[in-house]
C-alpha cells in the first residue's frame, strides 16, 4: 500500500534528477513522493520571473492527485522577491489549494534558527546579487551571514550564477567539500555553521565529512526543506547522512517565531 502516511508533492526547479533522488532516497516508509518540475534551463532574471505562475499550476495538479502537502524547491526566484513576498505568496497558494505549502527559502532560516545558529558561512554557486539577498534573508531571522563567494568554474558562469546549470552536472561532491572547507578556513571570524544553498549540485555526500573535519554544523538547502516538510506532516524523521539537522532531533520553533 502506497502513501499510507502521506503523499508529498514535490516541485523541483529543473529537469535534473539530483533533487528528486535526494527526496526518494530519504523517504520514510509509507510516504510517496510525487515528482514534478518547473523546467528552468537558464539562470537569469526573466527565467526566474516565470516560476510563480507555473508553480501554482503544478500545485493545483498535485492537489488533484491526492497530495497532503506541496514542497516547492528553487530559491533564486524568491531571493529576488524577498521574504515578505515568499510568505504572502505561500500563504495565498496554501489557502487556494487547501494544503500546507513549503516554500524554498524560509525553511533554511527556520532550520538555522532551530539549531541556535547566529552567524553562518554561506556556500553557493551564485553571483553577488543572489548572495547578498541570502544575507538579507538570514538577517530577518537574527542570523549574520558571511559569504564564501560563489563556487565557480572557469568560463562557466551564466546569468545570476557563477556556475551554469549545465556545468553543475559535472561538479562532484568532492569539489563541494573542497570549496566549503577552503572558504571556511579563510573566514574572517568564527561561525556557528556552514549553510549550503542550491539543490543543483551534489552537495549531500559532503555534509557529514564537513561536520566531522571542521567540527561545525552544516545545513544543506534540500535537507532543511525536507526537515520542515515532514515536521508539517507530523512525521518524525531521523537520518544519519544529512548532518546534525536531521540526525539530532531539532524541532521547528512555534509558528510566527521565525523572522519579523
């Protein structure tokens, strides 16, 4: 019997399978993941601006097939709009379809806050505009972000990214590990954690190694979204390969406590 605990609708930003694989691999017994995608092929402002209408259409479909919750991944469109827009848009969509909705960026702030993080190193494959938007977002949760600079490959930047969507397919978790470790060791002041944004690279296998080697917490974007989604479904999930967030039993704070 499928979905005897929950059917979770997942809206991914691109056709690539890394994000889907992460959710499928970690799905608890009795949870069915229904995969869908928006279909980004470029990382520019015009492309990201089309995300919201498409996500709303897909959410309607996920409601029709019996999903109990909808998760929307892909932070850049929301980074360009800001936290207030994300909250208002997510609330309107939730009311329209009659289901809980997890939007892409706010779960990261909620997770860091639940872990007691006040200062965090920010790892991305983004350029200055999106990186600064992350700092602004995190400040709303009382968290100071220190940027490590977008991960880049020579000649592979595109739009708002320092590494294009296509080039990210060839970035290994070993490269993610090296980039995060180097950036962490070059920070100007101590931090409480590393925050890895972006589901377009194979970052998950690096999380535990970074925590062990650098003796710090590591929060990966997809892990934070998963953590909050299952909390909203009242499903307890404990995982050993996604860092301390999903290993050590952190709980989201009460509604309304995150950001102002």
